[in-house]
């Protein structure tokens, strides 16, 4: 299972870098988003893929460490904010870039 998840991380990083190196701003934003998803999966993979609940009172079965899950949740919120900002910035660049092209006739 860990090998399959590591392969998924490799595909996400490869696709993200390919899109990030393109000329289109939208592809670059999507590539950055894929790289942040790959980082989240790496954090989850480094925490281990054992099942269980992060409850202190539960003594049966394996327990899961809640710290990587909290880090991933924080990273998801931050990457959502960065993606929203970059999309708004790209939209404004599209609006103002289109006016310059019309005036250069």
C-alpha cells in the first residue's frame, strides 16, 4: 500500500512540475496546487498508514498520531488561500493585460 501511495506522490510531483514550467498562468496555478497536494500526501505517508483512532481513552488496537493530520489540515487551508489569491491575481492580470493588447493596434 505504501508503494502505491509513493507512486501517487511521484505522479503528482511530476505532473505538478510539468504544469508549473508551462507558459499559461492557469496551468502554473494548477501545478502549484498539485505540488501542495503531493506534499500533503507525503506528510500522511510519513506518519504511517496504520488504521486506528486518535483517542486517548481507546486502548484496543493501534492508535494514530493526530499531529500529521493537523499539519495536513493547516496546509490545505493555506494552499486554498494561496490558490484563491493566485486565481484573483491571474484574473486581474487578464483584465488589465487584455486592455493593453487592444490599445497596441
